[in-house]
C-alpha cells in the first residue's frame, strides 16, 4: 500500500526516490500501464526484503485496473476485490 502514494506523488520524498515509474526507451503500449522500474538484479539477491525491491515486484504483479486507480479509495476497493 505504500507504493500507491509514492507512485501518485503524495508520499514523502524518500519514498518517491525509492520507487521509480517505468519509462521505456521507446514508445511502447506498456508505457501507460502504471508499472514501476524493478531494481537491478544484483540488489535483489542480498536485499530481497527491502521496500525498493518488494514494492516494484508486488506493484507490477497487480492488474492494470488496480494500478491505474485514480484515488486511494478506488485503489483500496479494487485491491480488495482482486485479493478476495
């Protein structure tokens, strides 16, 4: 849940710095899917429980309709429907 405010820009600066939006090098359909940039592979093995590793992994596993929710209330409702 900490990833949503960081993606929308309402989280503190240190969280916004940790989770970065995915920006492809060329125009792709996935550019508007609301994905996050995964960390480099070398950081995933030794630090697999850090927010910088887990947030993009969990966020990118969510369906597009959950990731692209307009408000926090809508995000929570869609996330609950997805999980249950």
